[in-house]
């Protein structure tokens, strides 16, 4: 049941922050780093991800990474970085440790990139590393990201047993009308 709630949370967060993210012209950014055939593979991999074909996306993006490792750099924009797409895809495949590893190739631990932070947050939450996830949630909140991240922080507090903090975050989200069906099991004991 906990997995179902977390999958719903991932959908809400990704929808809120990056619903149009994958529709960015990958080929345009990628031309600075890769040849046309590699760009096409990255595009096919991100399209497979968008269509829910996560195993195909993983295969294509892994090929790009293996064949282009000397061209991939942490300084390249996320839109051109195949590790970003594979890391995001790994969340869907339940490979949370691998998602964190892939994101290390996209941005440093001090990043302010909300997309990278969201993937890290989800992976940490699924790995039950709630304290680390809360730190990332706090960073996202300080970056003025949408309050939907309070759901994730509230759920982490809930699983840590810190009900006062969990209720504060989750009740705020409920008052704002953010997915109350998802929140009900977590806030049923909040006053």
C-alpha cells in the first residue's frame, strides 16, 4: 500500500514540475555534444520513457552512455545528458540506488536544479532514507518550488513518526486542495 501512495506522489510531483520537460527539443541541445545517431537514440529513449516503455528506454539510454561515456559531462545541460533520462527512468523501474548514481553524473550534491532534486528525493524516499529526503525537500522549498513538495516531506515525517511535522505539512497541502484522496490515509489522525 505504501508503494502505491509513493507512486501517486511521484506522478503528482513530476506532473507539477516537469510535465513539459521531456518535450524540450533534445536534439537541439544534444547537437553540441553528440552526433546525429546518438541524438536519435537519446530521443528514442526519452520517447520510450514518456510512453511507459521503461525497459526499452533503459536499453537505449544505456547504449548511449556506454558508447559516449567520454563525451558525457556533469557540466552539460540536463536536456542533453542521457544520465538524466536514465536516472528518471530508473525510478519507474524501481532501481532507486541506480537513479541516485545516475544523477551524480548530472549535477553535484549542491545543485539547485529542481528536476534532479526531485529524482533524488523520490529515490531517497523509496530507499527509506527519510532524513536525506527531508533535506532535499527543504532545499526545494527554499528554491520556491511549488508547495506540492510539502507532500513528500510530510510523508517522510509520517514514516519517521514525527506526526506534528507531518500533520503540519500535509494539512497545509489539503487546505490548498492538493490531492486530498492521496493525503487522507496520512492525515486521518491529524487534528
